[in-house]
């Protein structure tokens, strides 16, 4: 087969690179023994999927067709013709093995001299799920769908019991993840999210109420629940105050009726009580609807809806307005283009992922340093956009960081206007002010200018060059594995196109 393609063809580099990796995680899942033909070599299937994703092919049927038509695919298969079912099953079941493959490729790239972590960039990108926005439903709609499905299943069970008795009928094991089960998962997820949001809102309200009662009110707008509770307590205090006046008058009248004075008005008729009641009614009217399915319907920028096709996906806001049904991928990229840490998240915003991603990147940097027996083992500087800006992210332990406090062009414009060029920011105005001052210095501007190239180039390569804009697998676990596999393909191709992964370099690793 060496005569089929020239020696320098990238497919040979992919084949030889995989031969350098520990793929035992895939072999452990291979079925051996028993009836039927022997299964295909897992290494061949891994190389086949890597080459397919590298060439914008994700359809298992198209992969099957190319295995008989395309020369590079035929070289990979070595005369075998795996069908689309084999390819689809292998991909569906590789979730447990992909993290090991990702780490192995990073180790290979490190041994080839890649993985510069003096400066790294953290960025998120939205990736579409294998599901339509039209399949998203609110909690009430999901509840109705679940009830209708349960009723249909009960009716079907009664009919089959009448026909087959206690037998199984056709003994069909059924679909392990039916639409009814997906609806149930989506409903449970929506209910859990609503309860989480309500608990968070109630806890925040309790803090505001406690601070107000202690005479040290918290800054910022009070939650609606806090406004209701404080208004209710005000009503109770005014009622108690006026009732005390009425009771005192009645006691004086009992002892000396001629000196009682004018009788106080009943508590419910007093002007201050009525004012407090009006404030309470206003606060209650400002609350969202009392239907639990509508509570928290639009918090944190994300409508509280779940998708019945892929319950793990979320409605993600995208640049330019609107939403896509998908996931939010978080990536840490080295200055030479390797994605050293990745997570496929369900969060619509990036803020909460700064610390977990930098911790994962630090572990990857240490592992790469061990693999190449030297070099940078610690991250020097982290660059991140304003989506990660928070006091916690600016002050948490970890490497030095530059987190934007606004858009890049606005930062440089402000720096020129204010003349911040001496590096002396006012450190007493808080972490955000200090970061803004640092970003206004020549050194801060120069360092932050690297972020766009480091962070955005891998996303552009994956979405535009590899043509990967939508996940094929459904469910958060399987979708995460597919995304990690795509990132692995990106890293391998980066090693090839940068000139680090060559036949000579691989031969040097083998000796």
C-alpha cells in the first residue's frame, strides 16, 4: 500500500502517529470471542474517524462510501470495508476512551516540542447540538407530554397483556433511550433547574432581609422576594404598633374612664398600616406568576426550557442576537495553537469556568512537561476576554492573568485618552479598577493583543477549516466526547501543519 500514496502524504503521518499512542482504552471496549466474525481493529477505526473528521466528514454512511471509493480511506482500512453501522456504534461507544486519546495526543505533541504555555488564552465558543430549537419546551409542556406518554404506555400495556398474558410478545428489548425517556429526562432537568434558581433567589433574598433588619442594608437592587418579605414585616410592625396603642387606651379606660381621651382607630384602618399594606400589594404584584412552571422563566439570560431531542443541550445566546440549541465549549489554548484543556459545558455564560479550566490547563502543562522531560511546566500568563470578568476570577489563586474589562478596541481607546502609560493604576479602587489600569499600560496592551490570535484561531480552524459546526451525538456525555475528539483532531493536524509531526520526528521518537 506504500505505493498507493506518496510517502509524505498526511494520511501516513496520522497512521504512524496513532501507532505511537497508547490506545488500550479503545481495545478494552473491543468485543472478542463468541459467535460471529472478529471485530475490526480499534486502531484502524480510530484512524478512520480522525481522517474523516479532518476532512469534514461526520456522516457514518458517507464514511462507509469513502472506504470503498477514496484512496486515503482505503489505505486506512487496508482492504476492509466497515459499514456505517460499525462506524456509528464505535463512535457512539467511545465516550469513555476519548479523554485518554486527548491526553495521549497532547503527550505526543509535547515530545515533538509543542505546547508552549508561557502565554495561554481561555475562550468559549458555542457549538450547535444535534437538535432543533423547535423541540424545546417549557416545564408545563414537558409535564403534559410526560403524562400523555404515560397514558399511551399504560393503554399499550393493557392491550399487550390481553394478547400475550405475562409473556413478552415479540421479545423486542426496545429502544433504551426512547422519546418518552428523553421527555422524562428533560422534565426532571427543567424541574431541578427551576428549584435551583428558586433556592438561589431565596438565599439571596434572606441575605437582603437579614441585612436590612440589622440596619446594614446591602447595596444593589433587592430581589423581589426580599421586597415582599420586608413589606410584610413592615405591615406586621405597623399593625403591632397601632394595636399597642388601642390596648393601652382600653387599659386606661378600665381604670379611669374619664381620662381616656379619644379612642385610637383600629389597626387595619390606620394610615401607616394602609400605606404598608399598599407597599406589600405592590411588591406582590411585581413578583413573577405563581405557577411554578413559570417561575424563573428567564433568569441569567437563558429561558427555562429543555429540549426533548437532546435534553443535555441548552438554548445558547449567540453574537448578533438570537439563540442556538447547543453547548458552550471552553478551551485553553497554548501560544503555538494546541488546545491543552477543553470542556463542553451547559452554561450560557463563561464566568464560572475560569478557575476549573485554568486548573485543568495547569495539570495538562505539568503532564506535557513530564512527557518531554523538561520545558515549561507552569503557565506564565492567562489571557481572557470580558466574559470571564469577576472579582472572584481576578483574585483567585493561580497564574498571572489579564482579563478584559471591556471590548479590546475600547480598552485601547481609553488608554490613549487617559494617558495611562506609566503602569501606575490606583490599586485601592478594587480588583476591576486595578485590572483596567494594567490593561491601559503599554505592556498590558501588547500582552492582551495576543489573545485574539491564540484563542480564536483554533475555533476558526475547527468551524471553518474542519467544517465542524454541529455535534452528531446527543446527550451531554456523548456530545462532550465528540467535542474532545474534534479537539484531538485539531491538535494532531496542528502538529502536522506546523512541521513538528514529520516522518523524521516520528522515527526519532521510536528510537
